[in-house]
C-alpha cells in the first residue's frame, strides 16, 4: 500500500471528502485508484509542509498557552523558542 503518516492520510481523506461534497458526489476513499489516492496524499503533504514555519500570531498564541514567562531568554522569549521547536518537530513528524 501507500506509505504515509496517519495525519497525512487524515488530511488527504478530508480534502477528498471536501471535493466530493463540493461536487455533490458520494465519498468513498476505498474506491479511489492508487494514483488518485497518491494525488490527495501529495496535496495533503504539501499543505502540511506549508505550515512548517509558524506565523508571528501562531508563536504568540503558543506562548500565551505556555506557563513559562515567554519574554525571557531569547529575542522571542524562551517559551517562544521552545514552542517553535515543539511545533516544528510535530509538523516534521507528520511529514514522515
């Protein structure tokens, strides 16, 4: 079968389901050809990869939800650095 992470598969299926709903066609991932599935998997991976670098707003939201003082340690703050590292590691893992 096609190798992909669970999150890539989830995103691929969601994109396909969105397309089915938009076209008012029935959704059935299992009837797709291998090539069609591969296309949705590539689209999903590209979409996830585009999220690798967090925006300033994402960094600030991550820091606001971190109990550490986010304005200590580095230019962006210690928590910002930790949040960015954790976020990037999670996205990279999703892309494996």
